[in-house]
């Protein structure tokens, strides 16, 4: 049976970027709700920026799993 050994750097990067992705998703939901409640287009734009941050952070977390495994 093959034994795999993952590095601490890989685990740390995965946790860091996963938390960043989750925070970006929560911020996106909050700013989207506030944009709807206040009829504000600026908050809607900010919601899109938070979505981009969440998607990029999640992609980097997945890449870190494969790079440092």
C-alpha cells in the first residue's frame, strides 16, 4: 500500500485559502442582501468583487492540495 505524506505548508495553505473563500462568500451574501434592501448599485458591484475573491481563493485552495500533496 502506498503511503502519502502531505506537508504542513500544504495543509496551512488549504486552511488559509478555504477560510478566505468562506469569508468572501459570506461577505458576498451580506453585501448582496444590503444592495437589495437599500436599492444601491455600489453594493451590488461590491458583491461581485467578493464573489471573485471567494472563487479565486477556493481555486488556490484546490491547487494547493494538488501541489503540496
